[in-house]
């Protein structure tokens, strides 16, 4: 299933108060390799996770990492950025 997301912009929801938006480059059993990612700590803002992601879809991902490895054990969800509903 993750194979079809490689090379595409995705949203990765984590167990912690972090969310990651970026391009999934590759993955293995332990890591997700993200490129040109926005690794965002939701404690730094007063907005909800859902609103932050919807705004990023509408206005563009604010990249702050060229490369980021995310531990798959911390992931609770992953979706195409294009599948995020906003409006």
C-alpha cells in the first residue's frame, strides 16, 4: 500500500503532537524517508492538526527539512496531501 504513495506529497500523522507533510521518497520496515518536509510541532500554534493540514494544502507546504526520517512505529496515519479535504 505504501508503494503507491512513493514520490507523492503526503501527510503523516504521528502519536506525538507532531505532523509531517512532504514527499515520501522511500520506506522500509522501520523508517519513512521524507523529502522537502514540513515537520511541525502543533504545540507551537493555536490551530488544530486538521486546520493546519488543510491550510497547508490550500497555501502550500512550508518546508523546513530537506530530508527527514520518521520512525514508522510512531505513525498513526498517512494520506495523500491531495486527499485532504478543506473548504
